[in-house]
C-alpha cells in the first residue's frame, strides 16, 4: 500500500480566535475617512478560511452590512482582488476562477488545467456544486462549449470527480497499463489519446506513479518525455499536469508560480490564484521546492515583482522564509 504524502499550508487556524473581535477590527479599519490596510491584512492573512467565514457572518450580524461589499468599496486594485479571494470558500473561489476563465472572448486554458487536473474528487464535486449555485450554470456544459477535441474529453472526464482514490497499488495492472500506454503512443506512428485519457483520468495517484515507473522501464524514457514527443497543445499540458502532480504536486505549483512572475510583467491573476488556493493545502512544501528550483525564496520573488499593500498581503500569506 502506498504511503500518503503529507502536505502543509502556510495559513493555520488562529489560536484564541474571536470572530466578534475580528469583525470589530475590520469595521474599525474601514470606518470613516481612510482605510487601515495593515489592520485588514493582520486579520484576513492570519485566519484560516473557516475562521474567515465566521468573521463574515459575525460582521453582518453586528454591523448590518456585508463584509465583501465593504472590502470591495474600500480597497482597490490587486490588493482588493487578493483580499476578496481570501474571503470566499475554496469551492466558491475556484468556481469564480473557472467562470472568469471561460466567459467572454477566449478561454484561459491554464486555469481549467490548474484547477481541474489537480483537485481531489471531493474538491471537484464541491467546485461543480458551487459553480451551479453561484452562476446557475453547469460547469461541464460550459467546459464542453469552450474547449474542443481531446482536451475537451479529458476535462469532461475530470469534471466527473470519479478518480479511484484507493491507496492500494496493483503492480500487475501497472505493468499491463504501462504497456498499453506505450502501445498507444511511442510504439507506433500516431497517438491514441483515448487510452491516455482513460488511464490518467481514472486511476489513483499511487497507481499512476506505479504505472509511470513501469512505463519508463518499457519505453526507456519517462512518461513526461513521451507526452511531450507524442502530443501537443492544451491536452499535452493537461496530461502533464496530472503526471507532475502524481510525482510531486509542489513541483508543479512551484513551476506555475515561477511562470506567473518570470520575464517582463506579472500575471497577477495567476499569482493571486496560486497563493490563495494553495495557502491551506501545500504552500509550505511549494515554498521549499521554489527555493530549491530557482535559488531564491518565493517571498523574495513576490517582493521584487509586486508592491504596496498587495505585496504585504501576499507575503503575509506565504509566511516567513
């Protein structure tokens, strides 16, 4: 039986939590002329999501106004975007990210891949439900209308949230399916993406790792190299995301964070999404991988790339080096 990897967030539940005191502190920070951004950061960056939901409820109860609306009117720019992201439940936030990725002209395939290819069954089901509740739309139908080909088929498979999550590994099945993947790709001209779709979308993460290890023995190259050789475009990136997460999920997200900041300009939407969405899951390990891979801390990259209260909030979430 495979050993389950333990991951850790950088945001933990606050000890001695008092939702009434926090609601009062936020109200005071926004009342009257000017806004005390430091006081807002001090609360929202140092409470976990469940505690923030309690604060939202207590704020409305005590002050008769909606915390989200007050933050929206008092804050601005990327600081506001990041602060509001923290105040949503994970499922609702993921639903918003997916909707924003598909509405209007064009589709941000990176968001679809990053969200659907890395989530557990329960996370996917929660996101699908939140998408329906918030937008009165069907996530799978929107994915079908906004994507095409093998990429569409793979995302539809992922939308089912039905991956085997057993920790047990069947070594004989791993050998058999490694051979099937080899025959569907490297062994002959052309690639049968449907075989890759079936195995990569349905097998448990421990089972996939075993299959990919067997594949390397047969093909004399790792599965990522074969996917890069045999496929292209969005479906290649989606398959690669699942494979990378099977091997080492923090490596995948460290790469995505680096990509959001490297070169000229910053992809602020991606940076906010990655920091917020991983903050209670595996951001501690992502920080370690980031330092090992790029020679500088994630905090130092953020400090060099963004500024103001936006920078202070992200740094507070990421935590000390």
